[in-house]
């Protein structure tokens, strides 16, 4: 499991998404009641049902409402009022003379106000709301990549453990044949009976390795089924062989990869939009130094009745007679805000500097990851070639020692040591193959190649 320990220590986990999907074709098959999940189906299911993605999508809906709210700030505000009053009791008509008086009053009003100028505050708030929406949409894409990578990592673990299981089974079958061969040689008097015990011990160890490999394989299936939130019983994934990699997968020059990544990577775009957002925040803060202008219009009328007078006009006649209009224009000029406007602008400029530093750091991190991936891919190819040669050598050595063992020229201990070296060489080749494919596909991912051919 050395290969997977390295995978978990990688800074950019998005590498593995392309490492499998670009390299593996997918198909759907159904056997009895058990569904065989392809990689594409696993990723699609996770993206559709993941709670984090659903919550982020709901947050985007809120951002869309924020954009609508910022846009509505350009519209005038209007309001209407209607009031009805009743008063009764003693009223002094003139000194020393009181009478019971009952009166009713009705008033109707309509007002409209419009902001004409507020230092471009509304304009910048609207732009900022749009930028926030676009930034969060990019963040959603990043979250989807992370979720997909989690699925792909689990799927890759299944493939790795499946290949390890097949290797363990093959070794177990070989040991069974070896045991039978030893028994035949012992019965023929060529080898001592003690060699049977050694062969049986070897077979028992190989059987244990098969059990451990089966457990690892089942645990990897359990892991991906839990991520997908589907029942584990009967769950299985499509096992696909990864082709033998070659040096043709490598890139000769890193510059095209860097240039494409700097122009198209999501993290770069998010950092750039954060700079724009902070710049708009500075403009909003500066609006506190500028005057604001607003206009208003009002319309109102009223009607009044009292029991002390019998000459009031009819209700609607009074409303018509008492109607009035008013138009206003107000200018608010800031003179002294206890330095709050100055402080707000200073803080906004500091946020601009921070966002620019964040962009520089993002570029440095991205470049470092690509440089590391490029170097690792070259080293992985050399490791893979060396593992191939090592396996060939160990196979030849084991074959020669096996012939000598059959002739009773070496001990069973020497043969077992050669077999262990052969098993380790097979495991190293599996590790190096996955490692090389993974690291070369990292570069494909940074080059923006399609995830599914």
C-alpha cells in the first residue's frame, strides 16, 4: 500500500480525477440483481446526491436573489398611507363654555422617493453582487472536482486491491502446484519428506495473503458504497484493466502546461475575481466622501366631520377640495464622519493588497504542483522501467532456482527467499504502473483535456 500512502500526501488531490477517467472507458452491465457500477456512474451519482453540493447550489440561489436585490436599488420606492381618526369628549369653544364634541378625520397619502446620486454606491454594490455569484459558481465547480476526486480515489483503490487480490490468488495456485510437485518428488525419493512441510507452510502463508487481499478489496468496496450512500450488500464496481503505460505519455516541455493552467484553472479565476471584489469594496467605501442626492414626491388629501357643524361638504367633495402635492429635492453633504469613511477606505485598500497576495500565492502553489507533477512523472517512468526489468530478472532467477530445487541442489529456504523476491517485484510493478499512469494524467488534467473521451 506504499502507492496509496503517497497518494494521500499529495497536495492537489484533483490529480486523480483525470488519472482514471481519461484513461478508462466505462460501460454498464447488470448481473442478476447486482448492479455493476462504472466510474462514470459513481461520479454522476455522487454529484447528484452529495449534500455539500446541494447546499452550495442553494447558496447560489441566495446569491441570485442578492443580485436581484442590488439591481432593485436603482428603482424608486413608493408608499401609500391611509388613516382614520375619531375624537370625542368635552371641548372648550371659548373661555368658560364647554360642549360635547365628536369629530372624525380621514387622510390619504401617496409618496415616491428616488435616489439620484449616492457616490455610485448602488452601481458598485450591484457589480459586487454579480461578482460574488460568479465566484461562488466557480467554487461550486471546485467542490464538484473534490467530490469527484474522492470517488475516483476510492474507485482507484478498488482497482488496486483487485489487482493485488488476483496476484495473491495466482501465487496461491502456484504454491498448490508446487506442493503437489514436492509430494511427487518425495514419493519418487528425490527429496526428503521435510520439504513437504516447507511447501505446506508456504501454501498456508499464501492462503493468508489471499484472505488479507480479499479483506482489503471488500473494505475498498465498502468505502466507495458509503461515499455514494448506497447499500453495500451486492455492491460492486466494474473492474477495468489499465493499459501498460509508455514513455509516449510524458510531456517534453512544461511551459505549455503552465501557461494553460494560469489562464484556465478555477483557483486562479477565483483569486482574480476576489481582487475585483475587493476593488469594488474600496469604491463603495469611497462613496462615503461624496454627497448624495435624492428627490421625493408626495400627494395627500383629507376629510373632516364634527357634530358641531352641519355645513361640512360631502366626503369625496372634501377629499377633492383638500388634495395637495409636494415635491422635494435633498442633498446630503458629508462634512465629518469621525474619520469612519477614511478608516473604511484604508481597510478596503488593505483587503485589495491581501487579495493580490492571495493571487500570487495561488500561482506559486499551482506552479509548484505542476513542476512537482512533471518531475514526478519523469521519475515514475524510470521507476516503472526499473520495476519491469526487476520483475523479469526475478522471474528468470526463480525459474532457475526452481529447476535446481527439483534436482535437490538447493534448499526449500533458498527457493522461498527467491519466491518472496518475485512477489515483491510483482507488487512493485503494480505500484509503479499505477503511480506512473496517475502522475502522467495529472499533467493531462492541467492541460484541460476532457475527462471522458
